[in-house]
């Protein structure tokens, strides 16, 4: 549907993309485990632990946004490796920290390094020959590797010593150093720059588009942070049962990463994206409202599957619209910003207004946040159609 001239998605390229995106977003995905570790190690209150976590998450988001333009140019492998080195040093600092100030500064360094990795790795997605396939393969790999990290980090903390999870992440940064050498380093169409009105606009993503992306991820990650609490309180399931449901739904949701590109090819990117967003919003509301364990399980699986389908389609549309990768990196940074802010906002609404109001607000927020993203998919579809109907150089010369 959107095959272009660019790096072929070989096994080496796929491994590089998975390694870069996994570690770039690793701080956010493994943060619940980190919080549990340093809150216990330093006897921090919930607000104190949240402040340390926010330091890293916001640093990742800000640096990703600031480096989005730089990530659109050649030199992504070097940029990724510099980020890995910086993040690795920060993880080592967090491992050895003996006071909260050192821990906070170390997390700030970690966030800055991961932001550089995230900007370069997500921008590289746009340099592949098939954005849909690259996005689906990358996200699927990230989900699998992240699941392993979520199990390995707490095991290291509990079985070896407190803080060892940070050391494990530093070792992951070291292991990723040789893996990222195959990151695509140029735009999808070498030797050319975006010239159409859509791609020129994409070179500098609008504030509305970035705000919509941040809001969507604030809603999604905020709700996910409290899914376990809501499941136990509303359905009566045990902590173990709810955790198992959420873990299984995360893995089963990989179907969404495959279904997203397939639906876009069959029904069109705009139509399929609208369906997935609607299903995601409704599933999220059901998960919050329901007191039935079966409905909770079904809603959790459907929600996560639709979320991955939306994510894959968003990345693919951005990569197609802006082959330099700047738009993909910018949206990733905005998503990271929303991820950091979401749990705080959702927790405040849940405490102040209750679950019913939260469910309504999250559903409405999902629809509102998706509007600029849907507009972006329309523009990407127009670019895809132009590429499909454009005469080949051979035809022109004949």
C-alpha cells in the first residue's frame, strides 16, 4: 500500500528498530517497577516517588521533541549510541545512588539519554520501504521485549539486591550498542526532500497535532495505570487474577499490531483508524464501568488490541507523510509527554469525581484527541495515492 524507496526491512534492520524503540520507551514502560524499587530503597512517599519518576519521563519527552529535527538527518546510529551511553551512565548512577538528590539527577540523565535514543529510533521507522510493515514489526517486538524486562527488572531487585534493576537496564544499553548499527539512516526516498504541501506541513508538526497525541497517550496510559485498581474494586477479582488478565491482554493485543495495517490496506487508513479509535474508546469506558469479570476481560483485550492498531497506523501515516522521520519522532515525543502526565491527571479525576465521570471523560478525551490524528491520516492517504499513481522513471523515459 505504501511501499517506497528506502531501506529494506531485513532482520538486522528490524532488530535495530526494536532495540532502539524498546530502550527509548523503556523508562516509561518499566517505570512502575522502578518506582516500587526506589520508593522502598529510599523510604519515599508516593508523591516523592512520583516526582522522581516524573523527572525521568518528562526529560525523555522533552529531549525527544527537541531532537526530532536532528533525528530527521543522517547520523541516527551515532545519535542513538550517544543516547545509549548517556542513559547507561544514568542507570549506573541510579544503581549506586545513596540519597534522593543523586537518584533524581541520575534519572534526569537517564531520561535525556533515552530521549535521544527514542527520537533517532522512531525517526528511522520512516526510512524503511514499507512503513506499515516496519511499524507493525517494531511494535510487536517492543511489546515482547518489554514484557521480558518487566519480569526481569523486579527479579533482579528482589533476588540480587535493591537497585540491581537499574544495573540490568545499563547492561541492556550496552547490549543494544551493536544492535542499532543497522538503523536506517536516511529518508525513505534518498536524494529527495518532501515537496508537496502535506509533507511541507509535516516537516513542522502543528501544536494541535502534538497536543492531540499527548492527550491520547495521557488518556490511555493514565487509565492503564489504574486498570488493576478498578478491576479489583469493581469486579471483585483478586490482585493476582487482575494482574494475569492485564498481562494476557497485553500479549493478545499483538493481534492489533497485525490487524491495523491489514485493515488499512483493505478498508483505507482513514476508515479503519476511525473504527479502531471508536472501539478503543468504548472498550475503555466498559472496562471502567463494568462490575462483571467477563466483560472486564473482554474490554481489556479489545482495548489493548485497538490501542496497538491505532499506534501502528499513526506511526505508519506519519512515516508516509514525512519520509525524513521528523514527524514520527515529534509524535513519539508528544506521546511520551502524555504518558508522563496521564497517571497524575487520571488519579486526580478518579479521586475527585469517581469512576463514572472518569469513564465518560476518558471516552470523550479519546475521541477529541483522535481528531487531529485522523486528519493526519487523510493527508497521508493523499500522499500514498500520489505515490501509487505517479509514473515510474522508466515510463517517463519511454
